C-alpha cells in the first residue's frame, strides 16, 4: 500500500486549473500502473477537517472531531499496488505525483491465509 | 458516502512478541473481529480491508529535483501508527462511528473516519 502524505493547505490554495493538472498527473500514473498490471485500487481521502476520531475506553465510545494526529502533511490518499518486491513498490511510489512535493509511505499489506476473509 | 476507517495503534510492543504469542493474541481477539466483519459485510458487501505490516517494514519515498530518496519509515513519527484500513460505503457518519467503535483496536488505539472523494 502506497500512502500519500501531502500539505493539505497547499492543495486548498490550488486554483481549479491547478487541481485539474494534478488530477491529470494522477490519472496518468494510474493508467501506467494499470497497464503494467500493478494497480489494485486507490482512493482520495477528504480533508482532515472532515475527519472524526473514535476511541473506546472502558466500554465507552469517545468521539472527537478532527484527525488522529494534527500534522502538516496529512494522509490524503492511497494506492494499492501489486508488486513482487519492496524495491518494485518504491519505484512505483516514486512515480506518484505526491512523492514530488510530499511523501509516499510504502507498507506491505499483511496476508494471513488462515485469517477470516471479508 | 464512502468512508475510510483508518486504524491507528501502538505496534511497538507487538513487534517484539514471539510468533506463538502473536498467534494467541490474534486468536483471543478473533471473535471481536468476526463480529466486526459480519457488521461490515452487512453494511456494505463490497467492503475492502487491508492490514498493514508493522512500522519496521515501512519505507518513505520522496522525489526532489528528479532524485528518488528512499528512507526507512513510517512517515509520521507518532506513537500510534496506521495499522489497517477499511473502505466502506455507509449511509452516514453515525453509522461510521458505530462501525468504528466495533473495531477491536479502537479499545487501545484510535479509529479515524475520513470521507472519500468520489
């Protein structure tokens, strides 16, 4: 899983044209990854302003507005990439537009064949 | 509305546990996960879920001046790190909060709810 962290304020300051350029870059990345057979999913997350955080302590559900952590560069989206090695995954991650101004965290997805399937 | 449920937990103790203790803890929590999976499946049969490998497996990729920089991660230096994600279509935030409170990890960590951009 490639987790895309970027400055939300920069994104919010973008004009419609700037956003269209950014979306076109993401579409180009997704098309390339799809053509190479590595694309297995992805989504853009809404702003952390619309985040809600839930914790359960002593059987009680505690709900707070806002993200889990207030950070300058927030998780803004992800791709699921089917790669044979971490090196291949990091090569693809480097082509995600967000890697050019923010950061992309690459984390293997845990697979336990004995686990209950959704 | 489609939501991401981002599960944050402190995996630092988990990392050092011997495999048999991990298996025992997984087995102990399994009934709660089964309940959660049932609720997720009822709410949205096309729900997707990913468990991420622990923080030691994370790489952070940045591209600056066309140069690819890969460092050990995770990106956010927080005590609790992203450990899993559910992506699910739900009628409203109240239902997202109810489902989030059923995540076993909400009892020790946090579940952040973020609407997806559709």
